[in-house]
C-alpha cells in the first residue's frame, strides 16, 4: 500500500480553499438539501419542498432515479415518490452529485487532461465505490457513491489556486514512478487530500465524506469506524486509474495486491467483480451525469 500520509488541513490549506471562487460554494439549493437531510428533525416533505423549487434539479434527479443505474421497477413519476422509495439520504446524494458536474468544465488540467477527464474519473470512482458497497452489503451504497464522486475535488482547488504547480506535479508523476501525493507535497506544500477535506468541510458535507476526501490514499490510518468508506474509495480509485478511465495519475501506482486487500479487509472476488463491471457502469452513469 502507498505510504501517503494525510494531514489535517492546516492554515496554508485553509487559505488556499478561501481563495477559490467558482467552486467555493455549492449552488444554494444543494447546500439547503445537505442541511435538511443532516437535520434529524427534517422530514420527506421538507426535502420535497426544497427540490421542487428548482425544476432543472427535479429533471436531473428524476433522470437518475428512472435510469438503469437504480433499476427501480417501473417509472417513478414524482420527486415525492422517489423520496419515499429511496429515502432522504439517497435523494440528497443524487441531488448533490447532479450538481457537481458543472464545476468540472472547460479548462485544461494539465497536458493531456481536462477538468472533464477529472470528472469522468470521479464518476468512475463513484460507481465503483457504490458497486463495492452493494456487493459487501454495506448499508450506505449511495454515501459510497457520493464519497467517490467528490474524492478528488481538492484537485479543483489546486487548479484554481496554483495551476502551474499542479501541471508540474502531473508532469513529474507521468514521467516517473513517484506517488502523486508525495510530489504534490514537495511542489505545492500540500496535497489534494488536504485541500479536498477542507473544501468538503466548507460545503458542510457529512464527516464521513470529508474523511474520504482527506484520506482516500491512506485509509488505514483512520479509526475503524471511519475507515470502511475510505477503503472502498481507495479500491475504487485504484480500479479507475488502472483502467485509465479519465484522469488517472493520482492512483497510478496503487496496486491491489492480495496483501493490500487483506490489509483493507476487502474480498478479492468482490474487487474483481467490480473491475469487470466498471466499464458498463461508467457508460451507464456517464449518460445521466454528463461526464
């Protein structure tokens, strides 16, 4: 397993996150959705009322709910029915994921990769993490999907605040055998895990998702109660990068050897099933999330 060691966001990391403009805040409605679902006193009616005020978001959520990605029997005709069938947390994760794609648009990440390639990678990691969760009978498969979708959001912060340094990191990693986080720390003074964790906290994402953003390259350093989600995203990230789906430099050297899987406590058979299913899952999901 790579030796990357995550560090909680420090003053320099927080300052970098404060500098970003376009991605510093999620759409207002997305923030309201997160706050509503995280509030133990909220109801399905509260969530329905918020989402219904944004027809474009309603359309995106219904597209996901009625896709093969969810495989629900028959067509779901309303947000209210979707909430009843899937639950508040699943609808929250769909709504947030449907809002994220607009942040990954129209700019070069580094030579050979665009921000859209990073989004394609994030979609791949999201669907792989969700499939791993389902195969492992993990009760929060939609949380795994969201965690995978946002795991590399720190790269967007680096792209906005230090684009030349990020390009230098990519060039160094592409031409050698060093770990992405190690090179980031050397060139930028921080890595995308720290930046992503700080941004996810600013977005008021659940703590479990923040920790995935901050520790997805070194999940075994987390306490056991927080580790499983990060472990699944570590494996999903490795599969997506190994399959060269989108931007694949961050986990280029993460190899899912038997010793690594044993350390992660994830069954090799489930991993190979997910690897085989991933191209179809990505194709299915790309059409509904616009990657």
